[in-house]
C-alpha cells in the first residue's frame, strides 16, 4: 500500500519541477541581450572615454557600431 501512496506524490513533485523549469526558461528568453543593456564592451568603452583615452567623436562612433547602427553623419554636436 505504501508504493501506491508514493506514485501520486512523485507525480505532484515532478509536475511542480517541470512547471518551475518552464517558467525559468521563459523568463530567460524574454530578458534583453547583453548588448541592449550595456554589455562588457560598452562598459569598457565608457571607461576609456571617462579616462580621456578616446575623444567624444570616437566614443559616439564606437558606441554606434556596438549598438548595430551607423553613426550620424557629421557627428552629434551639442
């Protein structure tokens, strides 16, 4: 009789494990990629700009390349 008791318990535990795993997978797929949220390359670029190693124009051009878009012609003059 004890074996009959463990089958529904095991099925219930297995159900919750599968459900939690599916939720985790769905959340991971909907998260933005690292380039969209400022990945490591963008952080290094920001650090180099902050230290004065590159000019503003270089920073904007390289940032545009990392973002997958071309820089605006003539640069951004503010």
